[in-house]
C-alpha cells in the first residue's frame, strides 16, 4: 500500500499534467472560483509588466496601470486571502468574518466590473 506522502506527490504530478493538457485539473474544480481568480491575478500582473500601450478611451499609461493593478489585486485577495477570513489574533470571529468577507467581496466585485469593462483591451 503506497504511503500517503507518495500518493500526495503522485496526485500533484497528475494535476500538473492535467493543467498542461487542459489549463486546469479536476482538483482545481473543487474551488474553481479561487483557481480562476489566482490565474487572472497572475496573468493581469504579468500583462501590466509587459503592456506597452493603453486603451484609446483612457488618458494615459499610468491610468491603465492603475486599473490593471486594482483588477489584479481584487482577484489576488479572493484567491489567496479567502482562507483566512474572520481570524483575529489566531481566533475565529463570526463578526470579523462578516466584515472581512464584505471587504473581499467589494474588491472582487470591483475587479469583475473592471474586467467586464476592459476585457477586450487585454492585448498588446
């Protein structure tokens, strides 16, 4: 019988192969929203580093960079910080969770709104 450590590594390798073939693995579907938010955050951050122009409806490259940063940050918060909502000094608090969730949701909704508005501008 294979050890748990062996199975964990084996599964991680299979997930890596699936992501290479399909862009995602079945494991990612367990929490698909966080997976997609993580991909979007990293991709938009990289795009912002490489972008050499800005949409014609904006005034400047700086304005475009600020929009991209805000968009990436909302997705990053959703992907990375959702696991820690509601903890204050290591203790879980329902009230803190509600406040943290509302803050995260506002950032995510802003990112989604910006993505919708600028979706067809995400090219070089």
